[in-house]
């Protein structure tokens, strides 16, 4: 209801501000008997950790160590809710003191104020990207469950700063700079990133997420179509401004005969991205998310203060210069959460 | 849970198959005192009605007359649930008998079968686009409520068959062929449509939806961001394969300084599409949906029957040749439902 | 959210006022392949029908014929939502005209007005007991599903007008006056009813509901305990003022050694009513509901009009003199709805 | 869905096992600007703390110190989720080792095993009454919000071990032994408690909860009636086996003329317990819960082990001898949570 819970059966509820004592969450609905420990979750968290991004990363260093508080016993889940917490240890709130009365363009400062009437302005408070650490932890738990179902989710960058990659090795992407699926593209992306950083500016890109092993029949009809849930999940990540499935926007320019996938064995195409009528057809699920350039830039911008007076702002703090690659494990986590939920929902059908 | 209910406070639940006795729904959570009668809903339904599409429409003629069963008294809502029903009157199920064992490429035939193990195969059953009539009825009720809040939602086609329009008059679009915002583009779109129909093929396009009067502060944080709810709502419409907000996918190729909107009065740009951090900023909300070409084509396609044997299919029935323009009021309805829900949710905050 | 939907996976949404065009609902989440037709539902509806109550029944005669609009194909459910409608045919709204400005003691007239600011005052509008017809229809669908799971729910009156029955034949109770589990008690209850009717007054009683075949493990922990869901379901029926499970209020006066059930095979007692820690233990589920005397009485009562002026009211209309026995199938339906939902939820666990 | 979340707008999600690292929860949906700090919550927690019960208390000593992790800034809520944690510090798991294979009569040992297939058997795991600490913390937050709405909730024991109190001073009850509303009854209750303890047995009782300041109109119709939500909330507390509102079970034995409250100013009676048709009428809300004797008794009982073999058990551990008085603040908390939720829901209506 209030926006901090995701999912219906497999549910993640998160809490926490950028500069509060801690952030964390509760995963409820994970079936019993799923092998799980903090180390498994930590592995995914480390991919999203501040500083993990190489050239594009923030200077804030956080261990982001997850502590499991419940729901796991003798190395596996018990079916009861899994509470977890990640302490905030490296806040430097003074960075934000001077800007506390200035609204940052492209940020949620003004909209949160309009919504709530008051806010924890330190580091973006609840609207900080830091909140996504809890999503990655929840996604890792969903992933542990999905592994037992034979479902695997992979995410990688297919375009950065306007330069597309040609995906050649998506399995190895998570360990490359920018989560690049193509080692050859990395130098061009690095050059693009350096150029933007030199001018105090920021960049965006496109991330693709693929899920294999999804059985035909997964997904709910009408409003809760699998693609609708994926769009909801991905668009709910702060930096995302667009989502597409399979051919996506390109489908709008094709004829039906070019866009339809013939039903043959083995399949010869996957224009539908593995989803027909909102339900998985057994082929890989393919989704893409458009990542906007991070709005925190060192370039002077026109803005107003919270009293409405015109002002100029240069955003300080220790920000990333692109949401890529740190957003990549977040998007993967969201897809894992959707698929875990849909897998359990399908058990209520047949 | 089972996918047939939309919204949290302002909720629409729908039911009905293409060739069953009737389709309809229940709107729950509409506040009392909203002026409402069947005629107001019928006006929106008529825009989606079979045959409304001119060149691109189906030959099936349905009056789609809505009957209100509850929740309205002396010309206004009472706060109790509004039941409504739309009788099916023009089914010609025999059209589908011959194809009952063949899976139509690009359709949900096989995926519904995989999900449920059995299905009402007549005219697509529950997965038929006919179900969207109930959405339009629900959206009209949401719209009646939003009118009292000063919020107006408009939808129009910005690209058809690969040919973009230059929007000049979006307010008048609903009454033009293709819901075109640009009278001058209509002949080119008609030519494109005729060409596709001549070859038995189908076309897609891009629809834009704009909402004005949305107050700053609307939208929930984290998972239920206003853009996330819009993406969920729009992607849940059968023909949609992509959704974007504001600059959308184009934002992925911009720098932060080009994509950020300076915070000035009056605003000079709306790259964000009226949403920052998932919360409305007071500017118009702008979303776009990519509409795939309708998969029902008269061109022979390779497929399999429900036993898995290879076959060839030429889809009969009385189908549209494009989801545009009939999908336009459906997308508008979905945005109305989101905004009505978010408006009521915000009342729980302050 | 707005109170008109029951259940999480197996869900019933209802609509309809006493004197509007129709009442009805939507059952969503019923698995595919459950044998179902209107006749099966009608059988349960006929037990709740106006006039079914013998001595205690209302004079309003309604056929309460249910019409299924969707979700059933070739004699069984398809997994899609089941829309249904029951037309109102015997409204005599003029009965209520004179009392439209007077608040009836013990009724929801004043509270609905306080809640919504306006109301359909004819026959109680939405707060009329007539709304429970939709519950019985939904319960019958849940019952059809439960039959396939080996779960059977029975309801019967264990006390009427202060006179307790000694249950001897609960299976036959549904066909006896008052749903009496004990044929010998019927004359005493009839005498009590006649006495109350002669003085224009009304009576209450206690209804017990038993469910057999409920497997150990059913029910959710903490807030959604099986007994919590039952209490919620039963207390949500208008006439109910108390709910107890197993020993219920009597348990409050026992010691632990007297109230505990030893865990032996076969069980020697069922003080717990088949539920431990909120989860079924495999024994029959036993719940009881306290039914208040119907507040519509022909005795003059002090009240106020809607403007707040003192007045005297004698309630006319064609009311029952006791909610018993017509409430009995409603309570059974509510328990069926709970158990269908909990059965499906358990499938998400293991 | 999985039972660990309570409420729709004002929501509490809890986690934690009796002998795990910690228990805690998340409150989501609390409006911004509510004065709140840990000390305010601690005050309520201290009333439920192990050892708070005097004669009837467990020997386990836990500080139950709550730590707020988010959602509070400069002394008041921000509208974002409030995460909190209570560390477990005094586990003596060895107490439970010997009984790990024996099912305790009256406990959830066997039913959790049937539900999940595996369990954390230490101290009852998730089904331990210790979980209710998180409810009290959540209830305290709801209470902080309700204070600003002029709503106050009080809970007190009206019967213990079969001996009723005559309530004379409910406001002072929280500070008396047994939460007695009547100082004169305390010696009789102490004698009853000593007697039971001497024989290794346990006792139950009846707790009444009163809410004042609840405005007319609060509560949702049909399934989510205010009394239905209260019954759900109270019956979801482990020790509760019965719930009644106003006259409750006694109403079943009255005539309508005796049970109806005349609508006069000021009111002369409150047989309805402040609720008509599921909606508050402006009078105090009055509910009662039947508390069963705690099943952990030092008396030998017949049971089986987890393999199904007959056995005898004498329950060790450091258990309370009655859920009273420690359950009293828990029941109060549940009513606070219901009323906070219903208060926010009503804002979506008018």
C-alpha cells in the first residue's frame, strides 16, 4: 500500500534511509528448505556495493554487510519471515548540510517534500539509491529459491552513453567493468565515461535482463501479466525511464508477419521475449530497461530553494557518475523477485 | 492475486470471456458523491467499440451497452461497490471451431493452456481483447472521480505503422481516425493501413498518454512509484510491448545536464515526464506505450496443434488489423485507474 | 481495501444493494477443472432465500436465481474469474419511504451516513442482509472446490432464544426448521419464536460450524492464523457479535491440564477446535458464532431523525424475526471461503 | 499473504524467532509528523516484558530494548517505513534440547511441522509468544498516531481463573498486578494464581479492550467491518480462543428490544459495543477476548514424539503460568493497529 512492499506471495518489505542507522527488510513467503546463508546474499550485495563500479563509482565506501535475523535455521529457510539488516557506517552527513535547502534537479527532493511535508534530507533520505541494497538482498533470497526451480536470471549492459554492445558472453558479464557482455566494448565505454566525468557530467544506458528455465504457464492474466509485473518491477528502480519486452518499441514498426514468432520446435525466434498474453511460453524471458543519466552532476544548474527562490546548484556529495553498472544487480534482483512470486502463485493454479 | 483486480484503494475487478454470456466488473473504493450514470460510461465505451476503428476495425458488431447494477443512487456514487455488466450479443463461435486445436502464433492460446490445463478457446476466451471493455468502463468511473479533482487524461497515437505524427492538437485526437493528434497525418496512415490490409498483414504503433492537473506529491515511493504503477498498468494491456516515461529510452543516450529539467517557474522542459523519484512534480505526466502489430493475420503461418504436431494456420475470425485506435481509450482508462488510486492513497499520507 | 473483497488467493468480491437492480459478485482464484454449474450454487442459495425460514422468515419473496456470466466452460471452472449476478425482483421501496429520515436502532443507518455522507436508504441499501446472498453463492463455489479436497463444512443452530440444543445429527440439520441438529428441540424453539413474534420482538441464538477433512498444516502463522481468519469471516456477518473456537470462552475458566488435548491416536478430545498456534492439527475445525436478535422490531423505540431530532420508530418492512436460520448457510459459506483460500495458500508453502 | 503482515494502509510486518538473533518488524504507512522515539515505544514494551507479570511471569529476563532503524527524523515520523529491531539476549536453548523431539500438547509444535516440514524448535521458534513484542512495538507506533487523532485504547483483565472483576478504574489498570481494573480483586486473583502454580498448572481469563474517541463512520463495510477486523486482530493472538463485541454472546439470549440501544443523546446504553453494521457509531468501542490457560504446564501429559510414538511430557523451560497479564498490552496493541488502519482508510472515503 505505502509502496515499500513488493510481491504478493514471495514478498519483500524494505526500510531505511541513506544516512539513518541502518537499512534492511523482511522477506516473507519464501518456502521452507531453501539453502540460504548470509554469504550467499553478500555475494550479490558486493556487486552493488559502493566502489564496485570502477570508473563510475561513488567515493563512499560501505561494507554493506548483511546480517540475517530470522527465518533461517541450520542452513536453510524455515518458511517464516527472513529479517535482515545492513548497517550504515560511512555517512558523512555534513556533505549535505549546505544543500539541505536547495532542490536538486532530477532528484526527488521537491517531490518528497510535496508528498510528505517533511523529509530526511541527508543524502536523499529514503529516495537515495542506497535503498536498493535491500532489494539486492531480497533478490538474492529469491534467486536461492529460483535456483531450486531451475530458473536463472542474468543482467548486463547492452548500451552505455549511447554506444551499444554486441552481446557475446552474457554469463561472464557480471564480472566485467560496466557488466559488459562484450569484452571488446569496454575500452570505448571507459573512454566515454572519462569524457563525461571530465566535464562533471553523467551518463545512462540500457540494461538487458534474461531469465532462462522459466516454465510455460508462469504469469497471471489481465492486470498481473508477467510482462506487466516486470515493467512494474523495473520501472520502480529509480534510474529507469523505460521498459520493453522482447522486440519492445521496435515491434511498433513491424508488421504482424514479421513480429510473430512461428510456433516451431526448436524455436527460431523470440520476438515476444518469452511472453504471450502475459504468460510465459517456455522461451527465455528478455526485458530491457532504459537508465537515465544520474542527475547528480558537478555542472551548475538552475533550481530553487525550498522557499521557492531561484538559485544555482552544483551537486557535491560522493556520487556515482552513472547508475551503470551498480544498477545492474538491482534490476536482476527485481526480476528474481517477480519470478519467485509468480512461481509460487502458479502453484495455487495447478 | 489472480490478476483480475487492479488498484489498491480505487479497485477494478473484471470478469468475462469473449464468447461467454457477458463481461463486466466491479469498481470498489470510488468515494461517495461522484456524479455518475451509464451514459457517461457509455461515451468512453463507444470509443473502444468494435467498429469504432474505421479502416482498422473488426467486423464484429457489439453494442457494448453497459448496465450499472449497484453503487449509484440518485445520479451519484454512494461509496459502495459499483457492479456493471456488458452482455455479449454477437458471438459467432463457429468461426473458431475449426481453429480450436491450432495455436495461433503471437496469441495466448498455448500459454493459457500451459497455465490452466484447459481453456475456453472461443475467440481467445479470457485473453481476448474484448476484456478491455470492462477496463474502459472502470476507467470512465475513475475519470468521473478525477474530473472532480481537476485531473484530465488524454491519449492519442503518435506513431502508426512506422510513420510518426507531429502532435498539434491532442485534445481533438479522440474524434479523429487513428486518434491522430495531427489531421495532416491521417491520409498517410490510411494509406499505410490499406497497404497492410491488402497483404493480410497487421500494424502497430506508439500511443502517448498525457495527464494534466496531477498535483505534486502524488505517487508512492520505492516499489509503487507513479511511473512503476503506470508501467504496470500499460504493460498489462495485451498489445503493449514497451513503456516509457518522459524522455524514456532517449534519456539513456543523454548526459545528465541535457536530461535534467532545471527547476524554474514556469518550467522550460519536461524531460522527466512529470515524475521525479516516482512522485509527481506538478508538471503534466507523459507516458508512451509501444503497440505491437496484432498477431491475427491472414498470412499463412507455421504453428503446431495442441498435440504438438506441426501445422499451418491462417487466422480467420473478425479481427482488427491494428490495435490502434481501439487500444487508445483502453490505455487512457488504465492511466485514469492509476491516478484515481494514487489520489486516494495520497489522502492517507497528508 | 474497501471491504467488499474477501480472501487472498480464492477471492470473493461482492456488490449490490437491497433495492438496486441486482446484486452479485466475482470469484477470482478458483483453480481450473472444478465441476460447477448454476444449479449447484442455487441449491445453497435456496437455503438462504427469503421465505426459507418458516416461522422466522420475511414476507419478501425473491427467487434469488443466480446467473453465471463467466469462468465456467463445459461444466467446470477454467481458472478465470467467475462473474455472477442475482437480479432483485421484489423490491417494494415504498415500504421504506416513510422511514427514510429516521435512524433505526441497532441498524447501520446512522453509521453509513456518518461514513459516506449519503446513502441508498431503501431497505438498508448496501448494509441489508440481502447482500449475504452473494456470499452464499461465493461459498458454494468454494465448497465445490473443497469437495475435491475432501473438506466438508456443516453449520447448524446450537442455541435459539436462550434454549440450547443437544446436537445429535448435524448432517441432517440443514433440512430441519431452524437448522436444528436435534429434532426434539424444534417444538420448544417454535414456541419461543411464536412468543417473540406475538410481542413484535426478535430473537438470536448461537450457530456452530464444523469442518471435517481439513489437513494438518492448513492456516497461516501470526496474524493470519486459521482461527483469526475464521473470526474475521464470521464476525463480518452482520448479525454476529461473538466468535469462539473449540472451548472458546469456556477455556478462560479452565486450567491448562483440563484445556489441553493430549496428543494421542485416536484423539480423545478436541478442546482446541482443531487449531493449534493458528494452524490446523487434522481434527475437525469447530467454531461458534453468537447471533444477536434482529434489530428490526415492531415494538416502538426511541430514536432520532437524520437531522438529530428525537423521534419514535416502529420498524415496518418485511423483516425476518430472527437471523436464524437464514444466517446459517451464510456462516457456512464464510467458513468455506476461508478454507478454500487457506488450502490454496498452503500450496505456496509445500 | 504469508501471515506476517497486519493492516492495509497502516501496516506492521514482523519477523523473528524466540531463540534467533533478534526479532523486529517494519511499520509502513504511518503518516509523517507523528512525534515518536524509542522511549515512547519502550514504555509499552516494558509492560509486556518477561518478568513484568509478577506472580505469573516467566523466569527468562530480557531487556527487550527496541532500536529504531529508519523512518524517524528529528523526533517525528517522516512517512517512510519505520524499521525496528529487538535483540534476543537471554536465550537458553539447552532448555529445549531434550524436548526437541516431543510435541507439547496445546502448542504449535506439531502443526508448524505439518505446515512447513521443518522448524526451529528452540523455544517454540516463530510460534513463541515472544513474537508479540514486535506487535507491541508496532502498536505503540499506532498509538502515537492515534493520540493525535484523539483516540485512546485501554485494556484490562475482567476475569482471571474464573473469578470476575467489577471494573471500577480501568485507566489505572495497566499499573496493577494482572492489569486489574479493580484493586479489591487482586488478592483473590493472587490466591488463585498461587494455587495453580503450586500444582504446576496454568490459568486463563478474559481481557476487555475499550477505545474512546473513535469517530462515527470508522470501519469498512461487508467483510472488513470494524468488528470483523477487531476479531481478526484479537483472535490472531496466540492465547485467544474467543472474541466478542459489546453484549457479545449474551446478546444471543436477549430479545431485540432488550439488545437494541435507543438512539438518544446522551446515549443510555452501549450494548452494541460502539459498532453498528460494522461501522463505529461514536460510542466507545468495547471488545473482549477469552484467554486460554497457557498450555505449558509442569503436569505430566500424554503426547507423541515427532515420529509418532507415544510419550509423556513435563514441559520445562521458563514459562509464564498465565498469559495474563503479559497478553494485555498485546491485545491493546492489536486494537491500536486496527484503529490506526481504519482511521487512514476512512480518509480515502471522505
